[in-house]
C-alpha cells in the first residue's frame, strides 16, 4: 500500500523580491516498509523536499503548488496544529548534523523524552523506561542517557538521533545525510543499525544523500535530483546498472567501485544551475557532453522500463552510456 504520494510539488524561497525555485515539479510515491533514496549534488533540492514534507520550511520558504499525501491526507492544506500532531508521531526525521540538531544544554535523555511526552502522555517512569529501551535498541549503553551531546562521539550522537526518530513508532522516517562527517567504519555501523531498525519496526524511509554508495546499500528505489527536479527514477538495480540520464552516469562515475576494472573517477565540470534565474530547457545542458540544440527545450518524462523513467531527450539512445566526462 502507498504510504506517501507526492504530486507535482513546488517549493520556492523568496529572496529580495525574487523566487528561488528549490523544488520545481517533484513527484514520487513510497510504499509501506520500503526505502527511497534521494541523491544529487548539494543544492539540488533534496533537503527542501524533506522540509516540505514536514512543513518545517524557513520563513521565506513556501509550497506554491502540489500535494503531499500521507495515507491519502494532504499535508499541504492541513492547519499547523494538526501538522504538529503528525510530526514525530507519523513522520520523524534524522537531521543532517547531529552535533547541531541536538540541544547542547539538555541531556540526550530529555531530548528523546520530549516527543514521547508530547505525543503519548506517558508518566515520568514510563518515559524513562521507554528511553532506556530505545538506547538499547540502537546499541547505546543506558549509562549515556544522562550525558550531554558534547560528551558523546559523532557515531553515538547519530544513534541518539535515530533513537529520537523512533521514539513514537512513526510510519515514515526521513534520514537526511545520516552518515555525513562520520568515518567509513562508523558509517557502516549506522547504516546497518538503520536497516535493522526498519526490519524490526516495518516503517518506510527516505534516505537523503549525495553519496551514491549509501543509497545503494539502503534503498530499493532511487530518485536522482538536479536543479529542483527528479531527472531519473527507478528501482536501485535498474538505475545503478542501466542509467538513462547523463547526470546519473556522471554521478556513478564519480564514485569508486570495489568491483570491475579500475578506472579514473570522472568529474562533472561546471556548477549547478542558478535556481533564481533557471535557464529554459534541460537544466543540465551547460554541463552535459551529450547536449544538442534540442536540449534548449524541456525534455519529457520518458519511460525506460516499468517504473524506471528519465527526463532526457536521449534517454533511449543506445549510445548514451558512451558519453565522456572529464577524468
């Protein structure tokens, strides 16, 4: 069953009288118990999509069109007091930087207890027991419950954030760059813990990352974002082994692989588009080795196979995989 259905979402930021089109026509759906990965360069709109789902946009941010359906209920149109009941209870988030997300002057126990008290109304003793069980669940000793954030390592703080996100048994967990700034050993531990928790609790999850390897290890389906749009979408195996957009091909070539022949990593020249004054046509055109005059018009959504689609005029070109980025 579909838990989350996002339809033509557009989120803009007002900046000195102009609008930054951070999210511009994003659509995707997520089934219960499944995981979707949002991948792309910094500034492509990934976090703005997540903040739109939670309705936690800054003051200058606004959802200008589209629907965010959670169990068929449109989160865009409901009042703020109803949305407050949904946060943590139905949708929770593991914020990007645990060091900044945790309040430095409160013990981690109290920060995890806050959503439990707000949404479940448990007594102090019951809340204490639940927080202790959450610590055990994420592999943290209960002796750290009374610690302040600065007394914990990066990996431990990230586990605290995971525990907080699971405090009210949500249907959807959003993990925004859950392993950024952690070393590779701790990254693997955190990823394995998240997967273990999902199997145990059967919640749906959206993993936001610029690291394709993290997405590959955690997600059944992938949405590749660029310039506030989804350029390619499909199941993980299909997108990884048979990409049909030049940007996806460039991203995959920019990360090392443990299998296959050794090759130099590629670099996508240029910069992401200016979303204050986006160009017409394909936003990737100025950086794309395959660009032709037709790319000055906006590409259609082309079905590759099944649910796999690509927004590229040459998505079905058998020569597309041969494009050359800078090495």
